[in-house]
C-alpha cells in the first residue's frame, strides 16, 4: 500500500513540475509576442506622432513629403467600405440563413460548408488574383473602385457567413419551436424570432470582417489599385487608392520623411481598426444584455 502511495505522490509531483514548466513556457511565449508588438508600436509612434496634423487629412499625396497627405486614400477607403458593407451583409447573412434555416442537411450542404470554412482561411492574395480575373478582365470593370470593392467583398464573405452561422446556431431551438407552435411560417420565425436574437453576433462578425478588409493591401495591389492618386473618385468606375496602398507607397521610398508619413498613416489606420473592434465589442455586450 505504501509503495502505491509513494508512486502516486511521485506521479503527482512529476505532473506538477511539468505543469509549472509549461506555465513558464506559455508566459514566456506571450511575453515575447507582447514585447515585440510594443517595440513595433513604440517605433511607429516615435516616427509618426510628429506628422499627425490636419494637413495629413486635407492634402493629397505629393512627391514632396512636406506637402503630402492621405486625403484621397481616406476617401477611397470610406467609399470602398460604403460599397462593401451592403453587398457583403446581404450576401453573407443571406447565405448563412439559407444554410442554417432552409437547406437540407445532406452531403451537398456539408460540402458547401466545408468549402466556406476553407475559403475563410485562404491567403488574401488569392482573392486578388480572383478579382483580377473575374472583375477587372472578365467583367471589364477595369481597375476601378467597384472592382476593388467587389474583390474585398469576396475576401470577407466567408468570414461573415461563418460568423453569421455561429450566431444563428446560438439561438435556442425552443424559440423556433415556440414560433412554429403559434402558427408562424418559417420566414416569419426567422425574421421575427431568430434574426433579432442573432443580430448582435452577426453585426460583430460583419464589423470585424470589414476591419480586416480596411487593412488589406495584397488583393488591391493585384487588381492594380494606384499608389499615387491626387484626386477624389467621382464615381464607382473611377481609379482609386486606399490607406494601406498609400502607406505601402510611402514606406517603399528611400526618404526618411516619407517613412514618417507612413508611420503617421499606420497610426491613423490602427486607430480606425481599434475603434471598429471596440464598436463590435460594445454592440455585442449591449444587445446580449437585452436578450
């Protein structure tokens, strides 16, 4: 009996040592990531804070760093979001509703679900190639704002579909059954009972997907978004630029002044992304309490 107790104590002691070692390793790994991120942020802040001024918002890009700004890039990013949001919301949420509420659970829907989940992890450059093939060359939309918005819509659609499906699955089955018991049709049940409950999760997913699209560069480089635009687009078929493209243009120049401008643009873009993520958190928390 004592031999078994000694063996158990030794085994417990060994497990505690392993647990302690793994705990230290996880803390070290987290610390390395945080320190690297903090070093990067400090470096950007030191370079870019001095360049944050009203001129950055009101001036067009220029070959002279002292006169350069982000006006056309900021407006281009806003236009792109305004085009992307309704298209991606309607298509993404509509696809999620069909797959969760209407489609039969068979091999075909499982295959579609597998492909959607796979597409959510595909590198963004692949969507740039797809947008170049379909929208720029296939549909002859050229290198326009519409081509860029549709390409970025393809990028975020899988993310929106997956997040919307998860939000719909989180709605208790009893709500659907209660609605059907009262004589409601399937669409009345979905629109009147399921969607209001799932909307916080859906909106959170949409906002996070849009925040990813705002910071993407590779797909827009592939479809030929311009790196120097000294005008505002007058329509969806005009040439355009966005903030990540302009930052990429500045950071590739050898002059130190343009690197400082790029750092200021990065600070502005980070601020926008943080605001969008904070809005998603507030939206989720606010409506979750009301359910």
